[in-house]
């Protein structure tokens, strides 16, 4: 198949293109290059408003003349035995509509054979000890598979800046560490979690929940908010050096943990019950549990199963007074 040549249309014209193969994608990049103005948003499809927020943020960052690429790829390397690879939702037609409306220029939706020609790669990126905690302990090998595909897609899509959701906080921390440790020439930007009106963090897996399971699942966000409010000092802009969006200042790690745990313990008695995997108050730089004397940024993270559906959530906090 000969490469499909592509040039960006004038502002306001419908110009999003779908590519399934690398030669066509390479041809598109060759015909549109603005240094410093290329962004990527990586997804596994089943796009919702959380993904749209990432795309809109990318568009705002690079401007009308910049290039926003969205990848849609269900990566088999990051699914373990017994996980939901086969039933993971694949909704490409709907995804294209969401991506276009949010401001994407390109959607790259390759097959597994396109990303991993010849089968699974022999050489992979390993997450090290940072990837063995929390999510890594519950899903051995998950972060190695995630980092491997992110590294490949960064090479393929050639962005100046890449956007990832803060809902996957440990993933975001590992991607930042990988790009720093391995000298990837890309800026990694975290985008705040988007929630539904009842507080549930948007996730492609929410569609698996029955009405009763969804009621139970709300305990995750309630636990996070209870932990936040138990140690609340003030809601204010983060201190110098923090990211643009606000952090919540809290006074006591012990109070945060205790209040969040109480909500989750109660939810264990719901019908259906919440099966807690972990609750952690961690340093976002390396995902180690913070001490009761910790000051500075922290992430309160939780993971649990409701029925057959596993969900994660977190909020970012600032412990202690602003510097």
C-alpha cells in the first residue's frame, strides 16, 4: 500500500484523519512539521469525556496550527492472566467522533501486529521497584507492558509533549520517570481526573457496573474525599513549583488515612460488597508510602473490585502549609 499523503486543513475545516499503518502515519508527519507544536494523547479506546479533556488540553497547548495525535491501541502486554483483554471495549467509530470533536488531527489505531511485528517483543522496558508497588503488586508485569508500548508510541508519534490522565497516578509517575531516566525528548503533562456528577471517576470500565455495583463503587471517591476533608486546612492554589491546577492542603497524614479507611471498611459490608485491593498515601515521585511527618505533595490512591470490575481512583494533596 502506498503512503497516504496528508496535509493539515485550514482552521475550522474538518481535517482529522485515521491511520492504521505506520508508513501512512510517517507520510503525514513528513508533510506537517511545526517544531515544538506536536502533541500526543495515548488511549486504549472506549473514549469518554476524560479522554476528551486530554485532547482538548493538548489542542490548547499546541494551538490551532499545532498537531494533536491520538493513539487508540489495546495493548496486550499490559494485561495479565485472567484480566479483561478479550472483553475490553473496542468502539473505534465512536472514538473517532469523540476525538474529532475534541480537536484531534490524527487518530493512529494500529493492530497488535503493526505495533509488535513478529509477535511480542523480546526486549521490554522494566518499571523496576517503583513498578512493583500498589498497582504493580496487584498486576505483576502490567507496568513493564505499559512502559514498553508508551516508549514505542513516543518514538512512532514523535511528540514534543504528551498528555496523560492523573487518574492513573502511578502510571503517570512511571512515564515521567522513564522519560527522565532514558532521556526521551518529550514533556509529560498530567491532566486532572474528570468525574461524573456523583463523584465516580470516569473510566472505560464503568460500563461494566450494574446499578447496584455502581452505588457500591461510589465508596472509592467518597473515601478519597473523606480523607481529604479530615485533614483539611484550605483549598488553595498549590505552592510555587506545583502544577497549575489547585492542590488541597491537609494537615495530618494519619487523619487522611483513618477517614478514608473508615469509608472503605463500611463499603465492605454493602451488597454487593467493595473488595479493597489497596489504600495508600504516597509520594508521587516514587510511590512510596509517606510517613506521618511528611510534608509536601502526596497522592491518596485506592483500588478495589466491585463484582468483576476493578476500579482505581486518587486525589492529589499538599500536606502542611504552603512554602
